[in-house]
C-alpha cells in the first residue's frame, strides 16, 4: 500500500519549490495547498491579456498593456518619498513609468537611457497623461518570450503574490512524472481529451479566456479525473461491502399482507417496485446498500416498514435510525399503527432511556423479543446487542456519509442497509454523494393526495392572510406560520418569531402556539405535541418544523419572507401540509420588489410540486454546495469539476469506474496501476487499503 515512487517529488514539502519559504507555505495552506501536487489543481480563475501592442494608443486606459519602448530621461523625486519618473516612447506616443521608494542605481540599471525595453503593466491616465505605475515586467527585447500572451491569474491568500504563485506552479509542473493513462482509451479519443500531463500544462497556460471555460478539453479532462477518482473510491467501497458475506433474508409475505390489508388505499406502482427491488437485494448473499429516494409525501415510510417486515418474516430483526430524537419519536408514532396491523412488537430507544427501563429493553432486544427497534444513533452504543439483526434503515442520509456507511460495515455485522432521503437530489449530485449505492426512486404521489394550491402574496396583503386564517381556524382547521431567517443569529430569528406570535395572538386569540430554535427541547416537544393534539390551531415557527412533522389536519402553510428561503427548503416546508383529506394551501408571502432569482424561485415553487424538477432548478440556480449545505452534506470538494456545468461527466465516471473494477478487481493491470496513482493524487488512497485487504 505504498505510494508509487514516481509521485514522491509531488508529495514533498512545499518549501522544496522555488520561492516558497515557511511563511508562503503557511499562506498556501489557507488555499488548501499542502503539497506540490495540490498546486497542479489550483486553477487560474482569469487571464491577463499581455499580447504585445504597438502603442499606448491601441488600448483604452485603464488597461493592461505590453509595449516596446525607447527609454528617455530619468527624473528623480523632488522630495523624499515622492515619485521617480522615467520618460519612455513607443512607436506613436510618449508616456511615463512611475516608481515609488525605488533606488536610483537599480532603476538606471533596469531602464538605461537610450536603450529599448519591453514593459508590461497597467496603463492609467493622470492629468491627461498616460502612465504605468510599477510595471509588472521590464525585459530586454530578446527576452520577449518570457511574457506569456495570456498570463494566468490565481486565487491568492494574505502573504502570496501572483508572481510567487506562478513560480511555485511552474515548479510543481516541472515535477510531473510520466504516468500511465487511467481513462478508458475509447472514451478519451471520443471526447478528444489530451493526456494528463498535456492537460495540466494547458490549464496553467491558457490561450485566452476560452482556456478557462469548463467545456475546454483540458479542463474537462482534469474534471473527469477528479470525478473518476471519486467514483472509483465509492465503487471500491461498494465492492468491499458486497464481498462481505451477506445473509440471505427471505420473507414469506404474511406480515406484509396484513399491513396492506389494513390500509385504506393501495400502494403506488413506485412503492410496489421499490419493495420488489429491496426484497430481491435482501435475498441475495451479498449485502444490500440501497438508497430510497422519495419526494415529500411519496410514502417512504410504508416502503421502509415493508422492508423491516421482510427481516422479521425471515426470523430476524430490523432497526430504523433517525438523526434526532424528535424524528425518531415521529417515526415510531408513524410506524405504530402499521406494527399493530402486522401484530409485531415495536420499541423506541433514544438517549432518554435510563436505568431499569433501558436495561429491560436491551435484554428483550438481545433475546430477540423486540423484532423492530426505532432509535437515534444511540442504537450503536457498545451495550446494545441484537439477537439477529438483518436490516438497518437509516433516515436522512446527509448526516450519514460514506465514512459512516463504511463504519457500519466494519462493525462486522453483515446487515443490509437501506437509506431514506426526503430530499430529491438531481442525478449528478446523487451520484456524487451516493455513488456507492443502488437507488430506488419513489416518483409517484399516493392516491388521494390532493395537490396543494400555492400562491404568491405581497407583504402588504398581510391583513387578508390573517383574515383567511381566522375563517379557517373557526372551521376547525390548523395552520403553520413560518417566520423568516432574519440573520444567522438565532436571537434575532427568535425575536421576529416572538413578535409574529404576539400579533397573531392578538388577532386570533390563545389558540396560537410558538416553537423556535432557542427553546429547551422539552418545551419544544410540548409545543409540538399541543399542535399535534389540536389544542393549538396555528403554530408559529422558525424552520425547526422543516423535517418530518406530520399533522394531517394542518392544511395551511404561510411562509413569511418566502424569498429568503432556498428552493429545497420551500419545497420541504410546503410538504408539511397536504397530508390529510382536505384541500391544502401554501401562501408565499414576499417583500416586493423581488430580485430576478427571488422571482424565479417563488415561481418554480408555485408552478410545480415535483421535487426532482425543483431540485434540478435549484442546482442550476445555486450550485451544488449550497444545495445540500456543504458543511454537512458529505458532498466531496472538487477543485476542477463543476457539478452544475459538468453534470454529465459524473454518470460517465461512475459507469467507467464500475467497469474498470469489474474487469480488474485488484487494479493490477496497466490501467489499474495508473488508476492507483490517480487515487493517490486525489487523496483517495484510503480506498486502496480496502482493495489490499482483499
């Protein structure tokens, strides 16, 4: 598992590069550059046009100019610290070079009177005269080729200059070894991509602004390398999971039949299909690793519960894990009627269970007397033992990334894993975050779900909205009123929610409740419970109600300052209503005038309830990191690849990676060896450990 020797120079200390001392190395680290190899992927974000011009007259100041001049008279400063001027003349015009705090002897050597020099820098007008203050380059005419026609401009951090970064990048490029090709030959020639080394040299010496575009062949090639390495790592993790002997779990269907008989409706085609896919996976001798992706209200719970029943029918146990206690409790309440119909014992285990009660549950679990357990991650604590665990259902994937999935596998439990997510993710992102999994999609709404009427309402019509609420409450209906995220500070949000709560209470009486992020958990739970029980009719809330709350009687959702929310968030919030028999409404209150993106966002929500369409639109508008909140998304950080503009490459990379592993599971052939080098370059070498234990 050692790093290939050819890569050693690229993994040396940064200080071994020309011009990089300890201070610069520290500054580079803030840009995420730790080793010379990282500089190869520090992409220039723009170019400076330094093509040679005949005269100052050929550009409109202020602009960058490269021109050949004859050096004239030097005029030293009149007072200390004043400007030192050098008069120069190009083919058509005379202008001035200006220097501050420069030594006379140095300038006379740099610009000897009567000689010709090439100068390049920013030309500006000062009192109607053209001048260049501190030119970037002053060279002899025979050194002209030292100035590139287009000079790359790199991101900087405090303590770095463009010159220093350019020099360090050149130093890293000089160390690039000759590596084998890891891209499939047919794909490479079909796409017209250059070799790796050639691509690196091209992106760092762009031939004009077009050289920076995501669709430039060199950029595409390097983006593909990055996505391919990522998919290869996921495919290796997937193959490792599959190598771990799974248990063949086959149910006879008797418990599932009871549940389906008790339901007032038939499952959708998508639900039936998803259960069939899961059933087939569980019956195989390899471990299941499947993602169940469903829109708000697409009926994931029923599918997950049927999967759990397959485990029970086969004589085993199942567990459902949620990220928070409130969600675990909700899953438990949602599954209870189904468990009653099946005649199966269901228990809840969270951090709140203490003492004798907890001990009794653990004893029953270990003896196999609890077939289905719902809980938070507490179910993975040391003292929790199952009698025969077959299936783990994990809710809300984003807090459970690839690393945690590997960990679950490493516990040596050959359990099948089913992950549920309510966030419809566009395909390119689903592959980035869940490329190691097989995917089942629920793309139909259950029968009897009425569409939600959505309207955009300007803030000045607030009084009408309150009147509308008054009537609805009188008819016994319930409503959510979501307050805006005013600032990142919880305190301000809390103040705005408090204020809205008071004004609605004045208008509607004491049937108005309040829940926000600053409340102690027990108070929050109590406020939610009162709303669920129908004791309060209107619940004023900050976005804490976004995930999982289920109150079928709630038919109105008011979102205040809707333009401040993201598309996915608006979609999730709207999904809190429309869960019962009655017609539901979602009112998007906005503050005019709307920005162009604000209008586009609200119109998208108004015009469609299809979460996948909304997610694609969101990706186009916001970018991948924001879409699932980069901090907790488990979304890899790509340096070259741009998931919005190069989405198509991700699917290619996945099928290519899976094919390579299928043909060469040990990565020992020529292309496999090259791919190993790529995994090292992309810091995905931990995947190689999974192969080497094979």
